[in-house]
C-alpha cells in the first residue's frame, strides 16, 4: 500500500499529531507466515509496541491509544487469550521502569473487571505508578468495545440526569463525549490499522468522527518507528475539512 503524500504540493500543517490511535492487527498471521504459533506473534507484537511508545514519547505526541484486546477477542481459544494476558503482564513488569523514566502516564480504557486477576493487578499497579507523569498518555484499550462504551456512557448520563432532576433534552454532543472512557482527551487525529484489514472492529466509534484513517498491509510485529513516520507523513498530506470547503 502506498504511503506517499497526496497533498499535491499544498502547504501543510506539520504540527505533531496530538493523538494517534492504533489497531495493532496481524500478530497471528505474522507468526503463521513463519510457521510459529500465534502466541509468538503476540510476543513480537509487544516488542513492536515498546518501540512505538518510545517513538511517540520522543516526538512529543500527547496521546497514544492502542487496541490491545477487544470485547470480541474472547471468542479466541483459551490458550491464546490467556497467552495474550500473560504477555501483557510481562510487558508491564519489564517496561514500567523505563516508561516511568520517560514520564509516560499509562491509562486503560475498557472493562478491566473481567480480565485475569494478575493482569488486573499489573495494570492497576502501572496506573498508580505513572499517575503523576505528565508526558505521553499511553492509553491501552483492553477488553474494549466502542458500542459498549457508548451504551455505558448513555446509562451513566441517564442515571445522573434523572437522579438530579435534570432534563435529557439538554444533552449536547460535548457533554455526551465527556462520559466516554476517553472523556477530556481530544479525538484521535490519526487511526492507523496494520495487518491489511480496512475496518474498525469496534474501536473508538464515537471518537473517530473526523479522524484520518491510515491502513497498512504491514503486520503489527513488523511495524517500526520508520513505518510510523511514514503514516505521519501521509497524515501531513491530508486536507482536513471537517465539513467545510
Ligand atoms: C491483533 O493480532 C492482536 C489481537 C487481536 C489481540 P491478531 O491476533 O488479530 O492477528 P491476525 O489478525 O490473526 O493476524
Ligand atoms: C482488532 O483486531 C482488535 C485488536 C487489534 C485488539 P481483530 O483481529 O480482533 O479484528 P477482526 O476480527 O479482524 O475484525
Ligand atoms: Mg486480527
């Protein structure tokens, strides 16, 4: 897939994107291609993630949101699911010190209550350890689904409004957005999906309204800071109109 700029020479705004979101897809196929078990792909995927987090932090990106496990990924074998969470725990243990030194703040979106308890513990520890950090916010979407997020936001808003005698008629998009798990975070400027599929798979459905989509055939374990730089270049060439002219 071509990642070259399509700006036709127009003057571009080269500000570093504030918020990059990534659907890290293709771990299984990466492994299959090498005759390895799928879990080996998830393991290599974590190594790729480590490099991308550092690259975003070094570039001065404010928010990086990665899709690590969807509400639909429970459909996979027990072996694969438990392997994915084991790799996550390992990642946190190995990388937390460096992430802290890099001033990265870890945040989780999605329903943590249903994931294995050691993964929950590792994540909560990571959240606590990095909560004061002021650099890159590294958002991990874990047991996350965009539709469920919207439904939960609606329920919460409804309960608060009716509980306080407020009116549902006054709800604005802005107010509704604050009830999403990304409340307060600007919407992603770019959503990158690796692995060749061109779909969202239930990721950031509310937040993606005006995101620039970039799809690449590269499998996630092969995605490098150089590939990220190409995606950002492609983004610089896009003309965001937000409905204007
Ligand atoms: C993405 O890679 C990681 C998760 C969904 C956890 P996949 O495991 O979906 O890899 P493919 O799409 O099967 O190659
Ligand atoms: C999306 O990838 C979820 C993550 C990357 C965590 P999937 O591999 O689950 O998506 P589908 O099944 O191809 O739509
Ligand atoms: Mg996949």
